[in-house]
């Protein structure tokens, strides 16, 4: 059985839907979970989720479990909070080495929609000492000794067979997972999630969270590019006349 | 108040419905693909035990989930198909069927491999259901069923029918409920009947011509069909109407959006009381329906009867739902009367609910009878 680790990040739901509250699975990670759920129907794979987050990550983890994860390691400790990319990488590396040392593949969403640097996947592959594939657009199959992936950049699309072990940074995203099933969701609600503290992980507090971070975000401002817009009301004819007038201008 | 687990289910159902059940091509015709999707999603066995492939949820949770299905799935006919399958066929086998019947049918029904329908109404017996003439005669091996049932929702697509038939002697009002498969000898399915609304819920006549039913396919006890029918109507009058609360919310939200953006005499039309009071009425209808619903599901979760409560609920929800859609049509004015705005379909779909599950006039008789102990009748 091929053992796959998926790094999961939870992000504010309001970034996708203005009315949504709480945290949701990062859309890039959701693409990975959805893809694995599809591939699991025909491949002998086991999927292990790993997530660094507080209690508010629970709903997203339940969904991840319901979608595809056979097991989940939840790194939930205040000591992990406010980690920069280096501290995050060190924490994830420690968890993978300790709990899933025989992982054949590690897969990360290439970005997080709540402000990210995109560095963690590359750093993680370096720390784990495994091959790194960036710009992954799709995962086609998992074989006994290798997987077939599709890489895409501005110039070309390549189908690549890659030998295990490796780390993928996936640049595709989804906001809705069609493989979610309410029976699995209910089982996932009842499942006991393994909560792992810094102490249990055996990581020094100087290597994780705010204390282990070389950088600290002092301030963060969302830049919203506004476009001028007008609202066109009235009957269909009035609307059509208005549009016609605008086009003529 | 919903629990966190209920909220997760609700959220999943809303996402699922919005992404899978609103294909405009199937608003007026049944989609087998959509049926497959909802079956794969796992919702069909919501209250059925896990050993039959269900979720084993409470009626409280089911109510919350189905209100939101009604809200997020604008295909009212499809929701009606799902409701007919779950509440008045599968649910009856689950609650009143023998172990043998449960083993025979439930797993397939919760997995959506077989669709259910209920057969009570006949051409000459609608509100007066007990005057039905469909008859089943006992034989050594089982029963022979003869007669025909009219306006059977899900008829053309159903695999399993819960059929009520007269089993007593002449003038004896004894009935029995049977589980009849569409492939039993002597079952004939009529053509889809074109209706004013609910186009995606196929409806037909079902004819039983010397239909042979095995002994074990009696639902409940022989000659105790009236009791099963009473229970069936109780479930129907509650759960068939739960999604209508969600539909009312959906229509109300569209109206709110419209009254804010549509301007007449220089002001949004929502500024005029003649319009805003209609929205207020919609909100009252939704909240009152909900209050009644959760009283009923609490009774059902405690295995208590709610016959009169469901009758009042059915009457109230159906009138509030129709009024909401009529008012929406008035608020949208000429636009509402066009096909493009889809308000006219909402109204056409809603109108049927004052008829099915017992007409509203019959509900009033029932409520009056109950209130006065029948003395004045």
C-alpha cells in the first residue's frame, strides 16, 4: 500500500464566501483531498492528514477525514502558534519523521489563500531529503514504485513519472468537494482525532511557533483592487438600452 | 438551535444541493443522474439504522437537514421525489416492516438502487380514501391484488410500491398494506401524467391485474392497514412539508433582494408598506412553521403520536408557502409572471401542496373533529 501524507491548512471561510464563518480547508489542499478520494477508488493508497492548528481546525479535519483521510495527526498546541515558514517546516518535518517515517509521498497545496509565502513545500522536501516537484497541476495515478503527475507552467505542460519518495506542491484548487458523503461525514464526527502537543512531538519550543520563528509579521493589510461599477436597473429593454449606450460611449 | 454536528451536516447538504441539484435542464423533468448523486451522497437513509446503510439520525436532525435541502435545491419536484421515497415508502418498511422485509428492501432503498412510492389514492377515492376498491384476496401462497391507483407520485420511476388494499369482507373496512415490486406479475405502470407543477416528480397510474404478492410482503399485520395508513399520513404531513419551509426562505430572500434594488417613484419598492408587509408575512410564515415543526419532531423522537399536530402543520405550511409564492409574484410584478424569473415555477410547484397529503379542507375537518371530539359532526 502506498502511504501518502497530505499537509492540511485551515483558512478563514469568509475568503471564499463573505457570509461564511469559521475555518475551511485551504482550497489548494481541498483539491489534493478530492483528487486522492478519486484515486483511492482504484488505487491501493492510504492517506494520512497532518495539520497544525487549534480547535477551530476541527470542522475542516472532520471534512478531510470524511473525504479521504484514513488517519489524521493534529498538531494542536499553543506553542505551535504564529509559526513562520521555517518553524512550520520544522514542526511538520518532526511530525512526519516521528509518525509517518515510511511515507511514500508528501503532498502540499502550493499556496494558502490567507496570506502565504509558498515556501513550506520546498523547505519541507529539503528537510525530509526527498525529491521536490513544484507546479503540479494534477495527479494521474499511483503505482507500486512511482506516481504519474502533470506539471504545468506558463510555457508547457509535462506528464512526469516520479519515483517515491517525493513531495508535490500542487497549484490547482477547488472550493467544493464532490466526493463528500454524509455517511462518511457522520463517521468522521465520531472519530477520535489524535491531538499532538509540542512535548509529545519532542520538538523544542525554540524550534516551533513564535519562539522558533525568525520572522514576525508586524502588520497585514489586504489590498483590494476596486473597479468602478454601476448598477443597471429597470426592465429588460431599459437594461439593454443602457448597455447599448455604454458600448457606444 | 442546531448542534455543531447538525451544522456540519447542513453545510454539507447545502453545498451538495447547490452544486449538484440545480441543473436548469432538469427543473421540469426527472434526472436519474441527480438521483444517483443524492444516493451516493448518502442522504436517503437519514433516519434509518446504520446496519441498513442509513445515518441513524434523529428526526430533529432530519428536519434541519431537509429544511436546508428545500432551501438550497430549487428543484422542488426532485425534493418531492426524495421525500416520497424516504418518508412514505422506505420509512414505513423501516418502522413497521418485518425483519424479513427490512433485510429484503432497506439496504437497496437507502443506497438509492430502488425507488419507493406510496399508493393510496384511486380515481374514485381521493379524500374519502377508505372507500377504495382495490382488493387483495388471500391465497395459499400469498395474495392476489386487483385494482388501480391514481396520481401516484414517483409512479413511473419507482421499483417498490407500498399499496393499500381492501382485505376484509364486503362492507368491512379492513385494509392491509403490501410491499409490491414493480416486477411482480400483474403490475402495470401508466404513462407520466403532465401536471401544472412539480414536473421533475413523475406521476402515473398504477394498475394491479391479478398481481401476485408473496405472503411475507404484508407490511405490518394483515387487516391492520388503516393503522399503517394513519401513520404514513402522519409522516407525510410532517416531512413532505419540511422542505417547503426552506423553499419559503429561498423565495423570501429573492424578494428581499428585489425590493431593495427595484425602484419606483424614486424609491426602492421595499420602502412601501404594501410591499414590505408581504415580506413580513413571509417571515412570520417561516418562523411559525419552524416552531410547529420542532414541536412535532420532538414528539416523534420520543416515539409519540403527532397526528393532529401534523394535520395543523400541513395546513399551516401549505397555506404559508402558497401565500409566499403568490406574494412573490406580486412583488416581482410583470417580471414574476415571465418564465425567465422562475417565480411562476415556484408558484406552480407550491400550489399542489394544498392538495397532496390530504386536501387542506380535509385537514380542517380533521382538526375540527379532534377539537370537538366529533360531537358536532
